[in-house]
């Protein structure tokens, strides 16, 4: 039987049953398997992929929609991968165009590596910001913070959702409500009885990823990050908006080192909604 051409291979929705195939695809491209993150994205978002004639996946990506159900105000695209043996044959472009067609006029955003950026620019995405990935073992600050942080409880959910929507600029209820099961730690910062920030740390291979990190100001962000670091022996990893220079300088002085820079790109919108001044790090660059 002749092998079908790549352009004839159908694009289909992925489900949590495709978790192992997605992790295999990550590994094929030299990325960590990140099964925990894939599982989260395939349930909180919508996965799309192409099955390979010889088994596994030719390509995959995930779109996480934010805003009213059925009428999203923003879509975040991530985990765009093409198997090495099918690379440089237009597969990634075809999958991206398919997703963009499905999303219609909904504004889109993504974090692009230097390798991926030319494709996204070709598809109409423009750079609207930058994020710096930092990683390392955190050394605690000798001076105690005045900011009060504690483990989040079920009673904090509504206040956290209100704060998140205000800062992110779109409703993320379906994502934030999954954090208690996804993350190893979920903490809030409070002033009196008011939640002024929150952050999570979740397992990713040998690291703890800090994200989302939303805080009233830099001091609050520092306190949340330090409190998360105190709860793990693993190295921390996070992606910080480069406009938060003070926080970046602080984490680097405490053991985290710069690993990479990603371009934050958008299509159909001049800049991301919400308040970047209180948005320090995304949940993951794959979901915004």
C-alpha cells in the first residue's frame, strides 16, 4: 500500500489518551517528555495533531482558550512540535494554519523560540514582548519580608479567580480551578483579609516551575516566589516578563541563572489584555 502524502494526512483533535504519543514527540525533538504538563494542557485546552503512517505523531500543538465559553477572547498556542523525520516539510505551517482557521477572529498569542519565530512572523504574528527563562537553586533572602503569604485554601478560590481575571484580562476559571490538583504548592499573599497575589509551583521533570505568578507589586512577587522555594529541594524554573527588571535581578542574585529568551508574539491584537505590571510569570509558556 502506498504511503499517503503528508498533505493528505488528516488533522484530528487530541485527547488525554494521546498523552504518551505527545511525550514521545517531545522526546523526539530533544525536549523533556513533560508528561505532567501535557496531561494538564490536553484537559484544560484543545490538542490537535497528525498521526504518522509509521506510528506515533507527525505533529502536535495545543490551544488554550480564555474568556466566555464558545466565545473566547484570547487563545494561547503552545507545544507546536513536528517529529524530526518530518521536519522542514511544511507540517508545522499546515497545523498552525488549521488552528488559526478554527479560531477565526479570536486574538492569538504564543511564546516563540528563536527557531520558531520566522514561521510565526510569516503567519502574521508580531512580537509584543519578551520573557526570560531562569533556573537554579534558590538561596533565601536574609531579610524577612513584610508580605504575608500562606498556603491557599478552598476559601481563597473566588478571590483568586477575581484577581486573576483582573490581571490576566480574561476569564481563566477552567485553568485556575485545575491548579490545586496540578501544582505541588499553591500560595496566596494577603493584606488583611484581601488576596493581593498568588502563585503556584508544579513539577516538571527535575525542576519546580513557578507559575502563574501574579502579585500586587514586586515585593509581593518576591515573597511568593521565596515561599514556594522554601517548600521544595528542587531547582526552580520560571519565565519572567523582562519588563520586571527588579525581580529578575533579585532572583539572579539568589542563584537562578538565565537559560533562554522567548519572544511573546500576538496575532489579531496589538498587546495582551490585562495588567502586565502585576503579571510576573505565566502558568506555562504553552498556555499563557
